[in-house]
C-alpha cells in the first residue's frame, strides 16, 4: 500500500524523496508516490505532516534533500520553478493587487510571449470557464473571496498546464462557499481532464473532491487510495482516526487468525480483521465506523456483540446519537435512525452489534 | 418636545466630545505653532523685510520718488537726507541703516556713519551750515563737504531702491535675478551669479545621495523583509545603531577612513587596485559617501515597512506562472513597493537638501550646498534678508517636491 505499483500512466513520480529543514528531523521521509495522468489527487494530513512540503518540492520552491522527482519520466529536481510549467493556486490566492483581474489572468501568457489579441481571447475564455465574464477590468480587492478564488483558478489554468497544484485553495472561504466551490472544482476537473494535485487538511474536502487521496502524517505517506477504500479500509490507526469518525476500543489480541479475535478489558471477545498482522497477546485498537454499529432490540440475537450501558441521547436532526459506556473504555457514540426513538433511557443495559468485517484491528 | 430635548442632549454630548478632542490636541498644536509655524513665518517675512531705509530716511525716500538714477539726484533729496540723518538719535539705528546700504553698495557704511557723526556733532561747521541753509538754497554743497562720495549716484540709487518697506531683492538675488534701474526684473550679470549654480549643485548632490541610498537600501530592505520577524528586528538594530550615533562622530569616522593614508586607500593600494591614493576626501565623493551613510536608515525603514506587507506568495505566484525570479520581482514586488520607494526617496532627498555639517566637514569649497550659503549670510555677513531668502528657496523646492510626490503618488496608488 505504501509503495504503489509502478504504472505507465504516472505523470509525476516521487522516488525515495527525503526533505529536512533543520538537518535533524524529516519534513518528508522516504516518499514514494505516483500521480496518475488526469487524476485528482489530494494530499491530506494535519499541519506539519509534510503534505505542503511535498507540493512545494513538486512546484520547485523546495529542493529534496535526496531522492528524485520525475515528471513525464524525466527528473525535474534541477528544473527551476518558472520552467516547470505547472499551474499553481495559493491558499490566499496571491492575486497581484496592482493588476486588474484581466491583467492577472493574462500574466502567464504575457511572460510566455503570447501576442496580445490571443492573450485577451484566452484570458476571456478562462474567465468564462470560472464564470467570471465581464469582471476583467476589476481590481482584485473589489472581488469577493469566492470570486478571487476563481480568478486564481483561471490564472493557473489559462496557460493550459499539464498539472495544476493547489495549496489549500478553499481554506479562506466560509463553509457554504467552500462546499459550492468544491462542486465547481470537481466539475472543472471533469471537463478539463488536467491532473490536479490538491493539498488540504480537511478530510471531508479530500473525500468529496478526489479520485485518490494520499494521507500524510509525521512526514510519511500513510496510505494512498480512493476515498471509499480510505474510509472503509484504513491501512493503520492514524488513517482510521484521521479520515472520518471512528469508534475505538482498546483490547488485547486473543487470536491472530482469520478472523482475528480481540479480548476487551471489561470481558467480552470480538471478531475483527487483523489489518497489520499483529501477533496474539499484543495490545490492539479495534476501530469501526459508528454507522456500522447496530443497537440490538431487547431479546434479539446477533454475532459479534458487546454489552454496554446507555448514557444519553443527542438529537441531531437526521439521526440521534446515543452515548454508551463500555467497561474499561471511553464512552462511544452510536448513531441511531430516527425510527429508533425513543432512545433507551439513562442506565439501560444495551447490546451493540459490531460486524466482524467492519471491525478493524490495528497494532 | 421629547425630540427637542433629545436633540439638545445629543448636541451637548457632541460639543463635549469636540472640546475634549481640542483640549487633547491643544498642547501639540501650540508647540507646533511656536516651534514650527512661527519660525517659518518669520523666515518668510525676513526674506522680504526691508525696514531700515524706510524707517530712517522717510523724507529722503519721498524726495527721491520719481528719480530714475540717470541724472544727479534732485536737490531737495540732499536736504531731506541731512534732515533724516540728523533726526537719528540712536547709533544702533544709524548702524543698521549703514549696514543695510553697505550690503547693496560697498562703502556706504563708512559714508553713512561719517555723515551721521558729522551731522550729530554739536558744533561742527558742516552741521551748522547744512541746518542753516534753507532747503531750497541747497544742502548739496555742505553734504559733499562732509563726504564727496555723496556726489556718486549709486548711493542715492540704493536709498531709492530700498525705500519701500518690503523688497523682492533678496528673493530675486537668491535665484540670481535683480531689479534693474527701471525696476524691471533682469538676470544678474554672469560674473555675479552664484546661487543657481549652488542650487543645482544642492539638487544634484541630494539626487545622487538618494540614488545611492535606494541602490544600497532596497536589496537590504528586501532581505530584511524576508527574514523571520525576530531575526529581522535584530538585524534592524544594526541598521539603526549608526542612526543613533552623532553625525559628527560618523563624519569624523569617514574622515579617518577616506583620507589619503586612510583605511580605504591603504586597502586599495595593498590590493594593487590603484597606483596612488585616491582623493576621496574634501571632494564630491567624500560628501556623497558620508551622506549616503547617514541617510541610509531613512530609506531602509519605509522600504522595510512596505515590503513586510508584501507576502512572499506574490513572488512565488509570479514564478509559478512562468516568470524568471528577477522578472517576477520586477513585476510584482517593485510595483507593490512604490509607496515605500517614494517615501524613502522623498525623505532622503528632502533631508539631503538641507545638509550643512557633512559637506562642510568632508567636502571641498565646490561641494558646499545651499545651507552653507545660508549659514554664511546668517553668521558671517549678518545679512538676515539674504539668509532667509535662500531658506525660502529651499523651502519652496521642498514643497514643490512634496507636491509632485503627492500627485504622482496618487496616480500610482489609485485603486
């Protein structure tokens, strides 16, 4: 999983790339990553995880300490950033405040020596693509945040780069606008077919936008996968905790077979998937998506259940979240459909079903 | 009824606020009035002030009205002069008159003082004769008897020209113009022109110093602006230390460094770059080097504060869009730092215009700036009118530059 299979359609290849700023700790460590031609790949991770450093090394603003970055099969580590010909969108847009919207969008064409008429035609086209027709003579400070974002996009796309890099481009927008722009970005990517490399710390955004997501933590690549696989089959406990909600139960691996079994401290044994081939007797963390947990009706029987006590219920509009106490564990939240109302009152003993194929055990 | 009371209350409140603001601003306003506006006003007045002749010789001036200076002065003028001079009681006033006339016609000092003393002497014949003579009979001969130079029209011309309470002569002289005999404004004869050349020299030195500061300060300010804030403030102290050192100390330092046996020349000689020591001191080079050094912080500080506000992302964005880093710098950072460039250049240029001590210490005679002439007139020649007129020229140049800056600045920064 951490070393993706070599594929012929890789546009960008990171090969054993290391980067350190201070000489003692790694910002990026042993990175092997393939960016496929035409895909929307998101680098996801908390701050300091190395995702932005990775993007900046690809853009050419940072130099790898060792290793090589290939573009179209050719090493580009020695290519200065202005000759890499990648579009780039910055978190704060970085629109030139002394130029008009049109001037901003024309800029990359101008430095490439595109004739004026052609320049204006293509700039108008790019502005139309992001639905900003007629705003060409405005100044950036006369635009709303969303409009600035679109100008930055148009500017990064107008010279038709084979690869567009985006560094948390929606970070400065409010939630509603962000969701709207996500849809537009996705649509733009579908229409253009250009390869997008996107950096964010927002896992919801990563899952919404991407064909594939690369999860970073502590300078190391944790997992590269489709959003669905990332969510359903996290490779390690970091990914399980970082991407989506997870209910976690601490226990000891009782049986490392298939399926493996985990013994919980308060008694009870659960079956699950032994993701990292942990040995029997080692402490493990059992993780499951909350929506996979079922609340058994009194008297009903099921496999892989655990006894708990209902604490309280929170009404959330589309569902109810029931907090349950398990002996020796942090309280866990179980989502219930509205049809399950009224929720069991405080102190009621309940049985929870944790389907074995969704319960993943991490060393 | 209610509304009226409310309006009244609001008005009271707003009046109280205004009064409070005025009270807080008043001490500074008073200070500025006393230390800034009043001296400038006095300077402007002094530049056109011409009280001596009008006060001391009112009848003579009256008698000379209409006299053009082509012929001998009219007869009544002699009598009027004798009367006016006799009426001066105070030696100081006579001295002021004599000094004033002497600054326009050399020799007038001794002429006036001698005549005044002769006329005031209680039992002198001249005095008796002049005063005994009826005005019509002529006071000409007795005055000539006291001093035959009263026969020269140039002294009378000076009296006639300075008869008015206010005069444009100082200001005209400050830009190498004068009034000819007919009162029309004409150019100074070429051999007497000095101030235009000095003004151009002053502007030239100020421009060279400004350019030097910009060339040295801009890269440094940019480097400072890209440093982390904590490091930058430490380095900034190094920029400011010279700023806090006395100008005299720094100039003395430059004299030590730049003299023919100084460190710079020794270094150049040792490196084999020059055959003989370069003349770096008491010439234009020394003046510009020392002034650039002194004024550099005034360039760096505004540049730095403007550059701090330019996010490095602009540069990266321009590079990512295909600009060579230098081109990206020229097309993003430079336009965004125009306000800092403008402010820094204006500050340095205006400060440089008024430099006096530095050129006086490290410059030669042909490197002195306008303020040197001001000091010369104020301290040596005691010609306050000329000193103030030259000061007014400097003030006018400064204001014009500031106006230009405002106008260009607005165009450049228009949103």
